[in-house]
C-alpha cells in the first residue's frame, strides 16, 4: 500500500483555484455582431469579451458575493499540447498563486481601480491545450461600447 507521501504528487491541486465555469454558459460578444468577411476563426485573439448566462451568473454570485451583471473578460492561457494528448492537466501551482491574488478585492477605496480585473473562474479546454480564465471588470469600467452599432447600423 502506498504511503501518503507517495500519493501527494497525484493529489488534486484544484482546491485553491477559483470556481470552475462551464464554457457553455458564456456567449462571445462576437456571436452577437456581424462577422467581418475578412476575419477568420483561426485569427481570433487570445482574449475577448463575453456574457455569462443569467442563471450561471446567479449561481456564481452566491460564491463571489453580489456583483452587477456585466460583460466579462475571457482570456486564454495556453499550455503544452502533450498534456492534452495524455489527458493529464499540467501542474496548477503557478495558476493557484496567480489566482489567489486576482480573486481578492482591492484594499483601496470603493470605486478606485488598481488595473487588475477580478478572476471569477476558469475552465479547461483540453481540445485546444488551454485554460479559459474569466475575469470581472471593475464596476466603472465600460467593457462594451454600443457606439459602433448606432453609427454604422447593419440595416438602413
């Protein structure tokens, strides 16, 4: 029988990571816009603006505290594809340290922004060898502008 020390490298490290999020609850803002003819799916940026379904947002708010429903930042962090091939996730210790700092609210006065969004959760995307990191913008940060929609409507 293996000792506790021998099994330690195989323990789940996800105890200290943020909430796991179902990527199906996220709607990319690009899906709501007319896609330019020149843009291909292969050239999508490593970060984007998304909306979370209202039910998923309500469930998540129970864990993170009351937050206004707003657009979220989705950023992808890639990892070596060998982990996807084996089906084993890479060590999460660096991610845990980063996420611990990004999950805390700023110690500054309410309404001030220190430049860091708050990490709400993540999801694993083994098919593309990456983690999806979902952040909440500060309350006064306008992540979405509707100016482009009103000045250049699709239908005249």
